[in-house]
C-alpha cells in the first residue's frame, strides 16, 4: 500500500514517467455511450422487485407547531399501504453541511415545507394521492423570513470556520486617508439547487443491513449522517451511486433517503421515495442570500491601500454552523495593506443553507469583481491594468507563498483571444453593445482518498473506489491516470465507482474530487509498477510501460505474462499534510463577456463569453472544458436569472418550480470559449492538478454584469440584473 501525505513538493512518480500519452488528451467519456443510450442506471432507475412508493408530507407553515395530523382519508384511498406521520421516526429536515445527523420530527416547524410524514402505496400515483389527502394542522407564529430581520443579533464567525474573519491593518483609517475610495453594497438573493435529476432514493433492508440506491456525492460522509439519523452502525449501510444526474453540493444525505429507509424498515419491503420539484426547494438546502459591503481605497496610481468585503448571510436557526463564505475567493486575490473580510450570520426561519457550487466565490465574486470595475472607472484605468497593478507576490492576507499563480498570464491570453484592446462600446439599432471582464478565483483543496487498482492476468486493469461521478468525467480521468501510469490504453481500464464497499474516496465536492481521487489511483499504480519492475529485474525508474508491455534491459514483456495467474494489486491513499497550511493554493482565471442591452425593453442578451484558467495539470481537456463551460453558463444565470423569491408572510418560495425559478435556457447561452494556462502544481497533490469544477462559475456573472454596465451605463448592485432594474436607470426613449 502506498500512503502519501502532502508535506512537501512532490517529486514525481510513474505517472510522470508514463509514455502512453493518454493523460490530458481530450478522450471522450468512457461512460458516454451508456448515458446517451439510457443504459446508465441512476438512483431511481435501479430494477428492484416488490417495490413500494413513498411521497413526502410536508408542513404548510414557515414557523410554528403541528397541532394535529389526520391520516384517515389517506389510508382509505385505494393502493395506500401506510402513512407514517408525527411519530418521531422521520426527519423534519435535511442534514446540512456541518451537522452529523438530521433533526427528527418533534412537532415544531422551523421552515416552510419541513417533512412531517410519508405516504406509502403500491404505485407512485397512489402514494401522491395519499400524501395530498393527509391533513396537517398547524399553529403558526411569526418568523424571520429575511436576513435583515436577523441582522441585529447576527452571529459572528465561529472558531474553526472554513473562512475565519480576516482583518489586517486598519481599514477604517486607510479608507479615510485614501485619495480615491469606493464604499458600496451588493446583494445576492436566495438560490436553490435545480439539478436535472430529482432527489430520490430506493431503500431495502436485509435483516439489519440497509442498502440505499441514491445519488450521494460524498459516500463515506453520507453513510455517517444516515447512520446517526437512523441509529444504526455505519458498517450496516451500503450505498450504491454509480451515476448522479447533477449534484452541485446538494446531494449528500437528503430527506428522501431517510424517508425511504424508515418506510422500508416499517414495511419489510423496498421503498422508493422521490421529492417533487416543489418539495426540493424546501426540503433540501440552498444558497444563502448575501449583503456584501465592499470597500476599496487607492492612491492616484491605482494601487490599493484598503480592501474589504464584509458580509451578512443567513442560516436556518439552529441548523448548523455552516455559512456562505462570501469572501473565500477574495482573501488572497488582491494586494492592499489594510484588509477586512468578515462574515456575520443572521438566524432565519428559512430552509437550511449549505454548499452550492463554489460556496463563497460564486456570489462573492459578483460583488467584488463589479466593485473592482467601479473603482477602475473612478481611477480612469483599464479594468485589467487595475487588477495587474494589485497583483500580489505572496498571499496578501497570510504572507504564504503561492503554490502556482498564473493569473496575469490568464489576463493577457484572455485579452488577446477576446480582442479586449479592440473592443468598443457601440449601438446596433436599439441594442447597446458592451464588454466586461472579471477575475475567477477558487481556493484549492485536497481531501483524503483511497483507491484500489488491480492488474489482471489478461493485462487489463480495474480501478475501484467509492468516488462518484456527477457527470464531471471521473470515470474517464481515472482511466486516463491508470492508463498512463501502467502503460495501458484507456479501453484496457475498467473503472468502478460509487459503491461504499470499495475503498473510501474523496467524493465529489469542493473541486477536490478529480485531484484527490486521481492522486489515490496514481499512488495505487505505484505499488503495481514497483512489483512489475521487480519481476522484470529492473528499477522502476529504468522501466518503460507502454501498450500493455514492460520494457527494460533490452526486454519487452507483455504485462499479462508478468502478472501470471494472480492479479497484482495496489492500494493508494492520499491525504492533506502541511502543504495546505504552508502554501496559498487557488485556481485562477480571467472571464470575458460581450452583451447587448435593449435600450427600450431592458432585455439583456449575452453574445459571447471567453475564459482562460490556470488549474494546474489538465487531466482531460475535453471534460475540463465542459466543466468550465457549465460553470460559466451558471454564472449567466446568477447574473441575470436566478432568484428564489420568499413570501415574507409565510417563508415559502413563491416560484418553487422550473417554470418560475429561471435558469439559462439554450437561447440564453452564447458561444463560449475556454482555454488553459497549464503548469503542474507540485505543491498541490501528486498529479499536480487543481480544482476546476467550481472555478468556471466564479467571476462569470461579474463579467456579464460589467459588460451590461459598459453597454448602457447602468450599474445594478442588487442581483439578478432584470429589465425593470435596468429600465429604472436608462434614459427615457424619445
């Protein structure tokens, strides 16, 4: 077994000596055919016999107490088997990041749509009818349904938080003394998970052993939460999650899994539970609304002397210590001796908040990067030049050296490809054309991960880890890593994921999945390479592996011959070490956008986008590009569309479906180009890659917003940018 802790610069391994030439190539997804033909099995599609169906019953008030639950009418309906409600065995809420279990129903209601029961029937239609027939009576009391309601007694950042408050120098004095200052407030609304795949699970019991077929991003962590919530041992739970139809931080351990497990145990037969889209809005966590005060102070030369991003966010009262880390991307981004990045959390009676793609940077960059453009305008500087002037040589908040940082190269390459120097504000009929840019920044993490690799007598290799694939390309990149390390074509690698009986991987989240899981696979291959070299009578460094053969000492031997009758197995584990504390590590990029704003209607059309990213080694250029494009599309949504509107009387989302909760459609998405500045980051992990999945959304919305301002002169600081807000600032049409 090879175990490696990142405590120093990684010096290289078999992966770096590989000559197979598959790593980094734009290899098509090896699971692509299964997905486009419908052969890929998602959670709700597993064939399970004797299946019953469950539909959640939820609370109709945002704050209060249940006074009675009448299930008689539901039980009388044809096909209804049982209704479990109000007995304390069900979760009243979905577990959120930072909490190890789901709070069980106790009669109190802390947010609209909490689970109070589940109707179980022989068919989904009967279960739905049964759930609708349950009468839940409540005593409602006034609640806090806006973070402003809780700002007076908002909580300070707790110790040990992902983003501790960072205050350096004296920003108040620096702002008073700076010749040029900006002090503005940006706001972002509540946003929800809207993955195409619904939240749904199938639970079955074999004695005391529970099997869950469910979309779980972090398998090991999900098991821990489910075990605590159900009061069973983690080793008695098996999770199967080979394919996930979009997770984005929300699919860890959710209400549907616990409902299905409780119902299946009660009935003694498998139960499938899927949350409706409306229930998903309220019974799964989303992203907090934010109020961001951004302060910038600079001299006439454009060099910052003060920079601050101080935010108010929300969290469901008592849910967990998690908060939206708004300034996560800003803390290490720009120079400035006097700095303030703080967060306060208002306790509200709304759906719990948890990680949504790029927690912190996705919304924090919307404020910071637009404020940077506002400041550049005040100083009379080009937005890129202003950012370059404030490029730090070390992390400006901690003094740590950067592992790698090619941000200036991203600016230059992006500007060249986009035609930034040749841009011009112009009018085409009633359309006003403008251009904008923004910085992308996403902190880089490494997570503990283990993988097993077996090289069989037939010369094929199998990779096993409970790591998951959300559609990001994990199957493919792990095959490429193993193929490069072992000298085997990709088609000779079998990748098996998403089964908790495999070694515990990092899971998918925080943009750490690709680098962490790929590192564990590469380390597992080290064991195999060492054994192959021993059998060849050579040192590993003197042996070449290519096309299923080992070459050393003027000998070329098929791997199948070296393996013999029994497989050669390797087990690799990677885990964080001192490097995470010694180096400042982030993925960086530059985002560019061209938009058209209609002078009469205020309609915005994004015409083109382009981005250049510095993300270390690119493991697969095709899947990396797809990840970046997906994030940039989401950035368009955050800039122009997404807003979960809360009814201030009840705490309910009034637009709790995909007809009214607007996300970008095909017609909203322009031509998008993505490029990479590639430098292997030896301080980050053994494969030298840095997270990309969340960097794409960071800065993308700000680039669009800056382009809107460039086009029409209206600066909207209250997201999303909608026509009514633009029309309020546009001159009347004569």
